[in-house]
C-alpha cells in the first residue's frame, strides 16, 4: 500500500485539476494563501477557475494585543483594496491583494512593536445575476447583494508576543516558525511533512525554495504545492518564501499574463529579495539566482548594516543555494554544476554574513540535512522536503557537525534572548537540536 500511495495521490490530484479545467463550475481552485510580501505588507493570493463578476475587494480589520485583552474589537472591516484578476490561462485567474502590516485599527500608521496584531481578512465581490448559474455556492455567503468568502485571520508577530494585561506582570513567551524546502515533485512526502508542521501550530513558516519541479507548469503548482498546503490548513499561516532554481519563472510568461507580472508566479514577490522583522529577529530573504545583481548586493549590505538588524535579537538569512554544498550528483558536480547556481553566495555573500555577524543562514537546494558553523555564523541546510535525497559527497568543507540523509522539517522557536532549533524526520523523530543565545 505504501508503494501505491504516490500513485493514488497523483491520480486524485490530477483528477481534481482536470475537473477544474474541463468543468463549468466557477470557484477557488487554489484557496488564498498568506505570504509576507515585503517589509511592510502581507499578500493574500488565490486562483479561481473564472473571472469573478463585478468588482473584487480584499477587506481587512486589525487589532492589537492590548485591544484583544480589553475586548475592544472592531466589528466591521476597516479597510479594503480593489483587486484585479491576473489571467495566466483559460480557467486560471489569480487574485492578489496586499495588506499593510503597520496599520493600527484606527487606520493610522503606528508602531507595531506594541504587540502582536491580529489581522482578519475577507474576499468580497459584487452580486451579478447573470453569473449566478456559474458560481458555485460552496463556501460562499450572499449578503447585501455581495458574495463573500468566510473571513480568515492570521497573527503578525513583529516582536515576541506577551501575555498578561494592564496592571499585571508581563511575561515573555515565544514565536514558533517552521522550516522546509525542496519538496518539488514528491507531494505525498511533502503533505506528510506539512501535516506534521501544522500540529506544532506555528505562527509562520519558511519555504527555502524549490516548491515544484517544473515552474512553468500550472498543474504542478496546484497538485504538488497548493493541494498539500491547503489540505493541512497551512495556507492561512503566513509564509516567508525564498525563490529556488526549480520555481524560478523570470524568463517565462503565460499567454494571458501582463508584462508587469513577468518574473513572478502566485505568491512570489518582485523583487525576490526583501526583509521583515518577525519574533524580534530580522529575516533577510535572498534570491540565489540573482547573486550577481548589484541591486541585491546593495540591498543586502544595507540590511546587514542597518538599524533593523542592529535592533534585532537575531539576524537570519534565508537563501536557497547554500554557500557550502557537500552532497550532490558527482557527475553533475564534475561537469560544472558546482558553480552553475549562486556561485557568489559562497564567493561574496558568505564573507558578508560572517563580517556582519549573521546568526543563522538557512538554505535548501541540497536534498538532505546539515548543520555547521564558520566563525560566529551557523549554516543549515533543510532540503529534505520531498525531492530525491542527495547521498553522495562531493566536497568536505570541514565545518558541518551534523548530517542526516532523510526527509525532514524544522521547528524554530524564538524568545527574547534565545533561538531554539529542533529538526524532525518524516516519522517524527528529533534528528538534531541546538540553541543560539542573543549576542546583540
């Protein structure tokens, strides 16, 4: 039965995909997924099988931790943005809306370090009688001549959340962030890992690249990435995403895609490098395939030397290609793949990481697990999300303390002064753990 499971999964996923392609029902074929888009905004991105009738709006309301404690909650959506469809192909209409992270419930920009902000959002579009027969009634609510999806919410945790109320002693708690990479074509294994992650109830999760095998395939994005993520309920847990070589679409566009959308697909940000503060740590997301772009170099150096990094409890870099790869296909390595992807990650960026005392670098690309240290910087590889495991050593950098050839995911826990790391195999066994103490 175990051998048949991938076959059964593929059959079911493809059957569902083909039903959307060939059917007449109009609905959300990719349920909206929440991602951190840049330093100031989250994005909510979904895909429908038709163009929704009338104007489409993404509405949201926000409340701080203090307002939640005191029962002061907004009853109506405080803000909204119009969202226009992006047509990739027939029966593939993408809707993406941006939600600001630094707006207090009054709608006035404020300092989000006052505590966690709970953000509730909802999709809405105009009622159209002519389209009624094509719109599916599942998961829709009709009210005041509008259709709405049930509201969803996520928690933006710029700093470590606190518990306790006014007049009470405030106690620091923690923030849990899951890590995974390189699931590619192995959706059954990826689904198992994402289900396991969901049980930890993370506040956010990181994908370090290679979410699919074929980035130009809309089918692969639906069956191999979105289906497992939505099935586990992880689409409403905010995602930090670093682009990998197998999900890069810079040189590809679809027949119905506007030129302004060229270079991105679904949840991918453009530019594909940005930084955001989560859990008190500064997270710097890089694009290893653009490692010779002077604009990214300038961004990275400014971030490493900037005030946000100086104020952070930890500085964490996420980049798909590791600076120090040890496992690969020997033949490919000998034929030049050593420097095919992201050579400057090792030749230039790693020196900057160590010079500026980056605490942690998280990568994928190599399909196994490794952890090591150079100077004061810890380097990790978490490429065990489902792609064929790399078992053959091609280099020895004499720096890795732990190597595990197995599928896995990681849970990272941040407190105000400590970073705790636990890596788990697909069977739930803890395969590595370590702590980093705040140095800033």
